[in-house]
């Protein structure tokens, strides 16, 4: 096989980028559409949240849950490819792009949260003196640690950075994405009181915080079952 000409290389890169974009749009679109629909049903249709709070408050719940799902998918693609090679093996290379999309959606979640963070939206976060409770502060700390870890991984995904790192250390660092998902799931611990009172669930639908916490266990289970056989 000869060396690619500039035109052939451009066509090859265009095909790769088109495939990556298509995969990310489909996976990300399905995840966000599903989580957003769930949030509207639970909090607006069956719950007490007004429809005017859909653009930020309700959508932000979708962003939080959706970003965790995308990051968990990214960290599980290798295991899924080993468990079901016929279905997932040819898509494993998309995990980098799905992970980056998860990072950007998590960043959008943080930005929206800054706009609406306050006693009016998150009363359970605050004491009567309008200070954050211990569990709320701990949850925010977990969220920030998760985001900064994801930021580090996103930066090392840039070709200019990746090409100047040994493959061994690059792979070792990117396994830290598992810890980012774990920390992101621990970020939702503030919602744990409602997890054990199903009679209070709006429309019988479990809280998004519970679903988000479960993402961590699903990811860990998939990675364990699909671990390489030595």
C-alpha cells in the first residue's frame, strides 16, 4: 500500500470526522432527548414544577444525568466491544468523542447551575440561616473534583498534547475517567433522602439523582464483566 496523497488523506480524515460527528450526534441526541423527556414528565407533568421552569431548572436535570450517561458510555465502550464484538467493536473508536461531548454537557450543566443556584430553587441545599448543609457542600465538592478531572482528560485528548505523551501514561491517565464518573455520581448524594420513599416519587418515577447514582454501578459492572482476559 502506497503513501496517501494529500487529497486522499483529506478524504480519509473527512470520512472519519463525518462518522465521529454522526455517532456523537445520534448517541448524544438520544441520551439528552430521553433524559429531558423523563425530567419533564416527572417534575412538570406529574410533579409540582411549573412549565416556565423547563428551560433552565428542568433541562439542567437532564444535562446532569445525560452527561454522566455519556461519560459512562465512553468509559464502557472497550468492555462493550469485548462483550458484544459484533455490535460494539467497530464503534469503540467513538468513545473519545462521546467522552468529550459528555464533558461539554457537564460544563453546560455547571454554567446553568450557577445561574439558578439559590434558596428558591434548591431549598434542601440550605439551612435556615441560608448556608449550605454539609451534604450539599460535600456533593458540590464531588462535582467540582469530577469536572476538573474531566478537564484534565479533555486537554490531554488534544493531538498536540497527546502526541507529546507516552502511550503508556496517556492510557493510564485516561483510565481516570472512571473516577470522574464515580465522583460525578457521588455529586448527586444530596438527593438521597428521596431515594427511600417511593411513595413520594412523582408519578411513581424514581428521582433523577437516583438514576444518576445508578449510572456508576452500571458502568463498573460492565467494565468488570468486559475486562480483558489475561
